[in-house]
C-alpha cells in the first residue's frame, strides 16, 4: 500500500517538474521512455535508472536543476527510505 502511494507521488512529482520546465522536452521524455524502455513515468519508480538516462540525455546540463526541483516537489516524503533509494539512483554521478 505504502509502495503504491509513493509510486503515484513520484510519478506526479516528475510530471509536474517536467511540465513546469516547459518546451517539447516533456513529450520527448515520454517518447524516449516508451521507445527505449517500453515504460511510462509511473514505471520509473521501480526503474529510476531509465528515468535518469532519459533525463540526462534530454536535459543535459540542466539535469541537476531538474533533480533539485523534483526533490522540492516531493516535499515531506523525501526522507522516506524508498524515496531516498529512488533519488540515490537519480543522483549517481555515473
């Protein structure tokens, strides 16, 4: 139950951050996730490495700002161990 709640909150947070960023990149992220990994944003909760790869490719040097915005959007659940693990993958250097 808790896992489903976090999965939904992460997906919504990612979508909000990317939509706020604007431009065609949001649609490009969706298309790349579908094409390269046969998944949607909600599936990235269990496969953050997919999201990481696509975001780095699409946003390049703006990727750290996307992560900062995502962390802010996640708010109070950022300290939950599942969210820490998810963000840990996104924050990996390589």
